C-alpha cells in the first residue's frame, strides 16, 4: 500500500505586496496618529471608525474599474452573492456612513478617521497593497470657510508632528477656476475636456513647454516615442497655459492673473472668489503665504474634486537612491467633493476634506531626525533563583507602578549569560540583579547595559575601572537608581 504524501509545510513568507511592522515602527505610527488626533480633536472633529469591509456597490465609482469588481480592490462574493470588498480609502465609507446615519448626525458633520486601506494593485518599491490613511472631513458645509479650516488644521498638524515652519507649504487651487478656463477655451465635449485634464496632470513632469506641445499636435517623450496631442489650436490652448502659469509675487497678483485667464466665465469667477476668501480667512488667523499659498500649478486631484484643491508639500531636500538631491514632495492632499453623498441619497451634500499619507509622513520625520529608527527596550529583572519568583515580580511591579517599562525574565534562568543576551536583544537599557547574597544584604545590583556595551567596545581596563557600569544600591533605592540611569540615556 502506497504511503500517503505528507502535505507540504506552508511557507513562512509575507504575501506579495504586504509587509510586517515590528515594535518600534508600530510605536512610531501610534504616537504620530495620537498627535494628529489631538489636533483634529482640538478643531472640533469627532472620531469615526467604520468597517474595513464595504459592499462593492457602496465603493462605486471610487474603484479603479467598476466593470470588474475584482480589479483594484480585494473583493469576494458573500453567501447571498453580494460583492464585498476591503475598503479602498476612507472617503467612500464616509459617504456611506453619512447617508445611512444622516438623521442622527449633526449638520455639518465633522469627522476624522485613521486606519489601514487595501488596494489590489501591482506592488513596487515602497508601494504596498495595505497602508495607513488619516483623513479629516466636513460634510454639509458649503462655505469656503470649511476649506480654509481644513488647510489651517493641516498646517497645525504638520508642525505638531515635527515638520517645522519653512519645511512645508500647503498649496491651494480650485477646480471651478479650471472649469472656467475650459469654458473660455470653448470645450464642450466631455472627451476633449478629459484629454485636457489628463494633459494638465502632467504639468509637474513636462513643464509649460511640454503641456503646450501635448495640448497641440504632440511631443516626443524621453524615450523617443511620439505622444499624440489633444489637437487644440494655439488660441484654444492659451487659457489653460495662462491658468497653469498664473502664480504671481503675492496672492493678489495670482488672483488677478486667474481672473484674466477665465475671461467672462461665471463658474471661473466663482472659483477665484472662493480662493480669495480662503486667502483672507487664513491671513486673518495668521496663516500667511509662507505656510499656505494660492498656487494654480497644483493640478493633482483637479479631475476628482469639485472646488478648492489643496496639497501639502515638504520642501526640504533629501538624497534619492542615486545620491541626487531632490525635494521630499507631497505628504497630504484633499479638496471639496460636493457630489459624494448624492450617489446614495440623490441630494447634493457639500463636503471637503484632507487625507495624510501616514507612511510618507513617517519617512519625512525620520529624514528630519524627529523620530528614531528604534525604541528603547524594557528594564529586565533577571532571575537568579527560580524559587524567589515572587520577589522578582514584586520588583517589576514597583518599576511599572513608577511608570517605568519593565519585565521579569521568563525564559530558562539556568544560564545567567543567556539572560543578559536576551536583555541585549531587547535593547534593554538596564538589568536588575538580585542573587542570594544581595537578598541577604538588602541590596540589588543595577547594570547599565548601554554604558557597559560602550565601555566594552571602546574603553581600556583603566577607563573601565574609573567608569563602572554596574551599581550596588539598597533595595529601597531600586526605582530611584533605575530612573536616574534611564534619564541619563534619554
């Protein structure tokens, strides 16, 4: 009789496009989100935690391809054959929550949400299928004051988490101004207008001359391939180029240039008026153009948002993988999306909000040296006598009650050297030792592991004697001595 083949053991590997986060990284993210939440709370926003799973119908047009529900999201059919999906972002769930609970929620409804989102997209370097977003939105306020408030809150948030003034700039534009430009150009067909929008979105990469060529007959890209243009005449293309390059020496000049670019368009004039109101409201609160600025070159999101659009860009330089200097770039974006809830209710409900890229902001803080790449481990109370575990637990309880992170070694205590190796692996700053002799004398040994490692690496025997890394102190001074050493190594 043939033996049955054993099932192969599963491979211990992270699924493609995902990663694991360990202690220090999780702690860093938690601390940053806590600081952000404090700012949002101070502004009067309430926390919302919605389901990580939504119906594909609720996600709707926010999917990359609504005709193929398995594309772009992680989706499956429930037992009743309804398509479900892991949420793609935090905005579509907000629309569903507000539509479902609108009779019980205040209007305007101000909420913030933080958590993971999932995208079934091709992973790449630094691009994962699960990542954190941090959103704040106001639903039910049509006033430009709501947009100005979001911008001010974003500025406060960046400074609170450790991005100093001068290292960031929040730039503001308005989709209504672009609509006015399209109207001035005489574009009435949706297809041609969409082509213009796609071309405008390349402004950051190809510049004014590149956009000019792409609006016209086309251009050769860096690879030598020819890219067909939209086919506009120079006269038709002139308003959009004037729009993109209308940034002036100050807000007043920028707004004047925008009014020239929109001509007689009423929707365009409304957009410029909104930008002017936002600038005035921000200036009244002390947010000048060095922090938040009107800038028509902000084009990301113009195809999605219906009014003001804003993007937070970090302006300090970093070195890329080839050692070249470049600006860090965008860490947050948002804007007004007044037709979001309409999908559920049939009624237009104004809304505006912002989303912070948590992982990018954490990377920026590391670049600025605002957070460390590793966290200090706990104080380790070693075990010299297994029968006296209660004594060691009493010690660790004293340390914890004093607010000190601490643990008792719970492995096999037979080999004391292994206990110290464990403490090193945990990156523990201090080890506490109490054997039978110490117990009889009423003392404990406090070992400074950080100083000990440094002396072992760098010091001569004489220096070692002059700077001992282990101290004998009365049992009653345990907490005070440990705290002194921890303060020394902060």
